């Protein structure tokens, strides 16, 4: 049986992951209607991935005798100034998620719930990848600056990344 403190902390993270999915979906919609189809594809895939992260938490919590609860969510921003702002927000959000995963890990250690700590290792490693990917995209955007041809190529690169991205499935 999972402790109430760990259960509550996981439910917060379920909400964070679901909100991440919605944020990326809203960003994808903005990109799609702003002519950035590659970025939209990348963000739609990212939205799907965040939903899968949420489902992993739900299944884990329910399997451990807890009760996964879905919470009300704040509406994500519907508009952005430009593609650079979108990906600056992606990085900022991924850094927030990293901090939240670390808080959850700390709760699991304080509660001596080593099973949950072990489960969270996958998310800790995933966040390293997420932040690194966002940094890489931002580096390319900063390199091309406001050059439209450069942004076109960045968008095409995002389209290729989206096509190559494999979403983890729930077992």
C-alpha cells in the first residue's frame, strides 16, 4: 500500500503531466495556424508523449493501491509572438516538470517508498532528454535569428524529428 503523502504527490504530478499535454496541444495548434507545420507535428507528438507519462503515473498509482484523481486544469495560452517564444516556453515548462519530479522523488525518499523512487528514475532520465532537446531546438533558432529561410529549415528539422519520434506505450 502506498502512503497518503506519496499518493497525493503522484496525483499532483498526474495533473502536471496532463497540463503539459494540453500546453503542447495549444502550442501545436498555434504553430499549425501560423505556418509552422513541422513545429506543430513535433508539439502534437510531445502532447501525446505527455499524456502517456500521465497514464503511466495513473496506472502505477492505482496498481499500488492508491487512487489516481484527475484535477481541473488551467487553460493554456492560445497565442504566441513567434516560434522562438513557443520553444522558450517549452524549455521553461520542462524545467518546471523536472523540479516537480525531483520534489516527488524527495517525498518518496522521505516516506521510504523505494519502489516509487525506483519508478521515478525513468522520469528523471526522461527529463534530462526533454531539457536537452529543448535546448538544442532553441540553439538552432538563436543561430538563425529572424532569418525566414533559416526558420523554414528549423521547422523542417522539427518535422523530421516528429516523424522519427516513437511514443512509449503503456503495458
